[in-house]
C-alpha cells in the first residue's frame, strides 16, 4: 500500500550563524525519511508554503514575521500541525554602543507562539543538560550530558512542558540583560527543550545548536577567529533532532 507524502517547510536564515551548515545538516536528517518532501525558505514571507506544510522546522536568528505572516503561523497551529523551532528562532538582537547586545521586544503573538524570548547567553563553555521528564518519548532514555553551546537565558511566556533543562546563576557579559537570574526570577532553571501546546497544534523548542563560520559576523568582524559547531558535535544532539523531526512530521518511532 502506497504511503502519502508528508510536506514540510524548513525556514533557515538570518544573522550571526552559519546558516549554510545548519541548513545542510537539517536537510540530511529530513532526507532520512523518504515520505518527507521539503520546501526551503529563509524567512516567513512565503505564506503559501506555510499553509501547505504538514509541519515546520525553523532555524533562524533575527528573523521576525510580519502581521500577515503571523496570521499564517496562527492558522497553521490552529489546524493542529506541529512546529519544531531550533536555537535562535526566538532571538532578535541589536547592538547598543556602550551597553552591549540587547534583545528588543518582538511581536507579542510571535513570543506567545514560541513561549519564550531570548535575552542573553554567558560565554560559550560546557554546561550540564538535565532531563526534566524522562517519561516523555522525545527524551526517554536520554542521559544528562555536557553541551558546549550557547546557554540560552530566556524570558518565558505562557506554560511549557519541560523536557530538558539546565541551571545558571551568574553574568552574561556583553548583553544588556547581564545579571542572572534577573531580579524578578526566583528560579535559575533554563529550559533547553520544551513543548508548548496551541489547541490541537504544538511547538517543540530546542535552544541547542549554535554554529558560526568564518564570515558570519560581517560586517562587524571581517573574519571570525574560530569556527564554532556547538552541540552539532554531539551524537545526542542528532538523536534529539531525529526525534524532533519524527514528532513534527507525525512519523512512527
């Protein structure tokens, strides 16, 4: 019996990251499933592609949907479909001279969809990722691990089902939101992987996956001094990505 194709839309684009590397790695993983058929864009402007997709995967930074694009995303989720959002999807950055990197407010609807807004990260160095809900299929059998990645410090909106988390108290040098936890946050737990329900639709957000190449900080820096691959170096990250793709596309495990 023939199986029906599953139509996906990958949005991979923006600033300060090696989008070519991330795009290729994600497409290789998506290509492991013969029934998945992918379209690829760099932003949310192709509303028709969003409407036609059975699932979304996004890896962006500094990419904000406009009002009509937000309408398309809301319609997508309202139809009971799934969105696998990665790393900088919730990140918008502006450099303020004398103050550092700021994360200005984003459209409220976008933040509500994702359930979080990036504010800062400390210097990249290994940190321990813990399992929040070992009974959930997306993380069942995953052991705690060390991630050499950007530790996303976020502002959370609405309710999230935590799957992976880390903890951080200290500073985020170079960011306006420098001191963590912030004064209005008693908890030092930062979510690394979580689910956020939207009626019958759902968002799976993973903050891991930083990558940066030689030319990705232009025009601020002509050549970045080191190639960074973050959690892309870890087999456990690829396992999480594979599980997230199967979840998003509603494929059997």
